[in-house]
């Protein structure tokens, strides 16, 4: 078997052409007792359900500065983002958020409370961001990041941020900080739960 370079591989499209159970061509129909189109095998009866994917990440803070990573992968290559990625099977949202932070920034963190829950229905995703305290300035970005660094609120590269979920999470954080939400160590910050509407060109 020939080993291909990493650039050869890509996430498979979510829509299926063939049944993974019997290899028969898939039909898109509304099954009996259902209410929407599904990927259905008319040969073996398997219904291949598709559900939203969870993106998990953190808003990491070190000495009032925010940790951002510059993406080394598509989409949004070379744009800045919070450490985040798709949740894996067998892990919790918190575990996934910590793993992504380690993979993308190589940062040691103390995970805080859930901070934003963002519905992105047009991308078939839900994004979860936790607050986190960075324990050391030492960073070791992984292969999915060109670099990682700390930004004061005044130096955040707003025009170079990758995703609207990242932008809105940062906006909520700066507003809450301005309003004194984080001043009391005994009071949990609110969980911001909202939708990102259909964009012109991105999410």
C-alpha cells in the first residue's frame, strides 16, 4: 500500500453515495413515519442519519491577554482563531476543548466554565467555547497552527479572525470584562447561547 502525503487526505463529504452496510446506491427519500429526507438504502433498509457536529474550544487567558492561533489548514488558512476543533467520539466537550488547545497551541491550561454555545445551523454545527486560564507563557503550536501568541484587547487582529463564532465569543468576553462580570471570583460568568445567522460568505 502506497503512503500518501498528508495533503492528499481530506474530510469526506457528508452526503453518501453508497450504503456502508451493503454497498448499494443510496436513495434520498422520506422514510415512513419520518418527516424529512434521509439517506436510505432501499436494499437493506439502513437509514444513514446525519446529525450536527460539535466544535469545541477554549477562550484562553494569560495575564489579561488572549491566546490565539494562526491556522495552517483550510478553511481560513493563515487566519487567527481560538483553539478549537471537532469533538471526537468517546470524549466530553470539556475533554475535547482541552485536547484541541494542546494540539493547536501546546498550551497548559486550567479549564474554566462553559462560556458560549453557538448554533450554526447552515454549517450543521454547534460550537462550544470554555473560558480557560493559561498556566504558562510557553507555547508549542502543532501542525495545524502556523504560530500561536498572546494578544491584548487592543491588539486583537479583528480583520484577520477566521470565524464569526470566534469573533462573537471574543466580543462577549470583552463586553463582560468591561462590565465587571469577571471581577468577583465567586460568581460564575453567564453562558451566552445564541445563533449565528446565514452569512454571505462564511460563518
